[in-house]
């Protein structure tokens, strides 16, 4: 039985099954969009927190670290209440759309990317503190230098965010609704297909997710060597 | 811009009830190599950081000619005991400083690489340089843009005799070319070789400030006597 399932799953992958490709494409579109938005916000913000160390910064890091551990379903629920018809962002009309899923994933990974960026840049700043200050640089100039010097570490941070977002199921299920051909992504499709007994497509998607995860791990490992 | 004489008047510095510097007064008006000497924990590096401006002096006790530290920041540079280099090649490290100091970039970098004989390691990543090579690159970074003052914090303390000698020669050359050098050291043989003016600190206080010959000849205090004889 298992061999039949695997055979069908591989068949779906190698024949580039239309449904499979559609789900993978939407998953990548949602995750990459969320990642880009998150990275644009989080990396400069994480670096900024290192340079402007004060009480506010400690509080932001504490909040960020707390949010890192927040269960995705709770986050999904919060976003649901905000963007549903009666919520304060109801006028945006994004509930059960890929946009709502992008918002959910962005909010899910931003605390992770901020915290990890802060850690990496803080380590580097400790090494370069005297040098950068001896050159009498502006804070903006220091920020640019630190981000550049941490580039490999920050790619690793970005990939960690990608891995976290692509594996997420709870929040995108709540705000996306898992609508066929519209908001169905890999993780929600796996949950749905398994529950209705159509395991072949779920296995095929699972294999793709494992492949993505393997590739991310491989890249992170190579970058650690460069670092 | 005239940077000499440097005047420090009544500079004191305390951290958590511990007096790091006590009533420091310095007057120096010659473009010579001034060595700030003393035993470990005497306050040498702290004083150097104050003179450079790395530690802010709220009482404005320090002036360079008629200028404040802020006004001469562009004209000075610093070399640290452990060389701090970016994760880039030698050339790129020097180029980075050139860009920040807004000097004629590639030409100046190539000239300095040639001057300090760094051609063979020009394209080597800083991570793969030896300690001596790293310190030479750090000195190259500090002299780009021809600063009028260079501060060196025990630049040779971690180096073998060959590199020590090479770096001392570079420092002497810079001084001959008119750069004012302030350098911390606790190596008495090095002080004898390149020192011209000596400021000797003990527990945050200056107990000698004068010429090298006077420092070596006079029986000033037991601390200095021991320092010279054991060094």
C-alpha cells in the first residue's frame, strides 16, 4: 500500500500535476511575499535596536522574543478578529484571501527575524564597536557596515524565517480558509487531503516540503562555513 | 589646522567608585613619539581613549591647539591592541577607511599598500592573516588620509620580534614625516628604542611626564625604578 502511495506521489511530482503546481506556486508566492516584507522591516529594525540601546530597546527585544513563541493559531485568531467584517480592519476585505495569509505569515516571522538579526548584529557590534567609533561614523553608516558584515548570518536568518513560514499551517488555515484554487497552500492542503483520505497528493506535497527544508538546511550549513 | 600643543587640565575619571584617572595634567607641544607607559591597570588605555575622544570628556578638559576633540576628529586615527579588521580583503579594508575619510580612494590605497609592503597580502581575506600582518593592515588603515595624530594602544604587545621591529620602524617613519604619535606601551625596551616623550602612569596618576633621558636617568620613584629594572 505504501509503495502504491509513494508511486502515485512521485508520479504527481514528475508529471507536474496541475493541482500540485498550483498549490506549490501559491505557497511560494505567499511565503516569499511575507518573507520580503518581514526582512525589509526586520533587518534594519534589528540593527537599529543594537545602535540605539536604551530601555525601549530592551522592551522591544523582550516583546519580540515573547512573540517568537506565540502559537500560530492564536496569531491566526487575532488576525481573523482584526480583518473579519466586524474587525477594525474589516474594510480592507482581505479575509480568506492570499493577502490575509501574507499578513499572518509576516506577523509570524517578523519577531523571529528581528530577534535573530538583533543577536547577530549585536555580536558583530561588540567586535567592531571601538573601530567604528574611532572612525567617527554616523549611526547610518555604522548600520550599513554592520548589516554588510553580517550578510551571511543574515541570509541564514532569512532562510530560518522562510522555513518557519513555509511550515506554518494554523494561522493560514484560519485567515485563508483553505479555499481550493484560491487560498490552498501546501500545509493546509496536506491537512485537508489527509483528512479526506486522499493521501497521495498529501504525500507528494509532504515530499516537496521536506525537499525545501533539506535545501534550506544545506544552504544554511554552507553559509555557516563561509561565515 | 594647528593641533599642538595638546593640553589636558585636571582630567579625572571614575567608574563605580573606582578612580581610573586622577587629576591628569598634560602639556605637549612637540611632534614627537609620546609613550604613555605604566603597569597593567594604570589607566594608559583609558587616557588614550579620552585623548582620542572614544570616551567622552564632559568637562572639556582636553584641547588640541585652540580646538576641541570634536574639531580634530577628522585628523586623527587609532590602532588597537588587538587589530580590528572587517571580514574583507586587505585592499577592501583599507578602501573602506578611504571611503569613510573621503580621500582619493584607489590611488591612496595602492600607495599605502606599497609603502607598508602589503602587496603580497593585498587580496587575502583578513581572516587568514597572521597577527603581525593584521596589525600592519590596521596601521595602514590608520594612516590613510594622512592624519596629523595617531593613537596606538600597545600595537606590538602580541607580536613576535620581527613584526615588532617592523611596526616600530613604521611608527618612527610616521613620526619623522610629521605625524604626532601617542602610544601606550609597557615594554621598557621598546620605550627605550622609540620613545621620545614619556608619560608614566601609576594607579591613574601621572608620576612622570618628560623626556626619555630624564625618565631613564633620574631616580624618580620606586615604581619607575622597578619598572625600568624589571622591564
